[in-house]
């Protein structure tokens, strides 16, 4: 019985034309030409196919199903470049538990391998992993996006990463990380000002999500640093931006840690009886604290926007306003009354968190300003900054 093809006559005709074009192109590419002319061909229903030069394919070491990077240039041309698999993706990172004596050394090794870009990690032990070692590996692996435990034996744990780096561009990851940290910031301040334990519990739960995004951003940045083509694919405008992106990721992650630590201590004091509801601040302190809360939330948002938009003027305002905010925090701390122990604990904890957050916002403004210096000369001159050759 003759098999009936599900393809339409038009599809089959398009495929025949494409095969003929490939044959002609292969014959034409046999020389040492470095410029080529191609005719676009129909492929399937409404799709357009382009046959790439075979010498270029061979030189790039490409094969069927390999990925290539396409970038639409400002002059209207299309740039095509191969996306090569890194050594970290091909190799297996092996941790020998018998040779590791560091506390949590296996778990931290998994995180380091993930950040470095390894897609497969193996933990081995000739005598078998202890329960503490096994739990340490699984606990740290659960902190990383895209990991799955494949081989799950006490003497041989295999972990694979199924993350597609090109579906997680760096700017979008930063937006997600900032959004979560912004929620943590407001909730943690509300928890300290109003002794709101529900807000404190929400902050404690969100910290692990911030850490996951932090490790993923580091993995993306390390991957981009090895290949400028991948850097472009991940929407990193300049290689030098990797340095400032690394600093920004650390600052946002630390904002999450600051909020988490404050709320963890509040809940701890509550359980121990050191703080008892109602433990709210005195009305005058609470009013000042609310103003500082609104100010730092706005400042944090402006700092992130200045960095994301490479806005030099906005970055400069963030730096100046951060300095003024730090002075306001000093004034708040000096006005804290010690008459009520519970109020003193909350007020001083709040003052310490606000002071650290203010310095982080100033740091974000500074790296945003520094990053903006890498723009075009003409733009710099408009801001009163000049670049000239040293004669």
C-alpha cells in the first residue's frame, strides 16, 4: 500500500525548490569566496528559508539542530553567528565526598559549579555519603533554578541542569529580582514599624526566591563573559556591563538578606517573649518611621530605574538624595527613647536596616552613574563631560 503524504502539493514543491537551492549553493560554495548571494525560498506554509554557505557551516563546526544567533543591526543588515557549546556544558563537575572535609563543602561546591555554567554535576563517595552529606547536597541543589536530581543513590548523586540560557535574558531576571526585593523591603519595614508578624513571615519566605534569581543571574553573567556572542544574546549591551551587573546583583541580594534578617529577629524575639504585642512604636517615632519607609522605598525604585535606563541625571539625584536620607536616619536614631525596652528594640532595628538600605541605594546610584560614562561621546559632551585624545 502506498503511503500518502500529509504534506500539500505546495509544501512538497517548496521543499524540492529548497533542496535544489541547497545543491546549487553547495556547488557554488566550493571555492574560497567570503561573500555570497542567496535567493530566499518558500519553506512550508508561509515560512521563508535561507541556505547558509557550506564553508561557513564547516568552519563553525555546525550541524543539524545547532543554534545560531541572529541580530538585526541598526543599518538594516542581519548578523548571523554560531552559538558554541562551552566547555562547562560538555564537562561533568565531580565532587569526591571522601576528599571534602569542609562544613557544607559539597553543597557549596554544587552552587559554584552551577554558577560556573556546568550542566552536569556528580557527587561520589566510595564508602557512601553520610545522611548529613546527602541532605546538604539536596538542600543546596533545591536553591538553584533548573536543577534536577537524576541518579539518587547514597554513594553516587547525579544532578543535571536543564536550563535554557537563552530563555532567561539578564535584564528580565533583574526586573524579577528587583520586584521581589521591593516587596520584601516594604513588608519588612511595616513589620518593624507596626510589629506586624504576618509581614515578617512573608519576608522570610521570599528570601529563598531572591537567592535563586541571584545564582541564576551569576550563571548567566559567567556564561556571557566567556563568549561575546552569548553576551549579546542575553541582552548585555557591552562586555564591561557584566562587571556592574555583578555588583548590582549582589546589592539587590543583600537588600533581601537585610530584610530577611530583620524579620527573622523580630519573629525570634516574639517567640522568646522579649517582644509582646502590642509592641508598636510611640506615635511620634512611628510617624517619623513611616516617612523614612516611604522615602527609602521610593529611593530604591529610582535607583533601580536609573541603572536600568542608564540615566546619568537620575543616578546623580539618587546619590545626593541617599546622602540626605542617611542624615535623616541619624536624626531618627538620636530621637529614639529608651524608656520602653520593646520600643527601643524595634526602633533601633529599624534604624539599622534603614541606614544600610540607604547606603545600598547610594551604591546603586554610583554604579548607574559610572555605567553611563560608557555611552557615545556626543551624549557625554551634552552633560559637560568630554573625551579627547592624549597628545
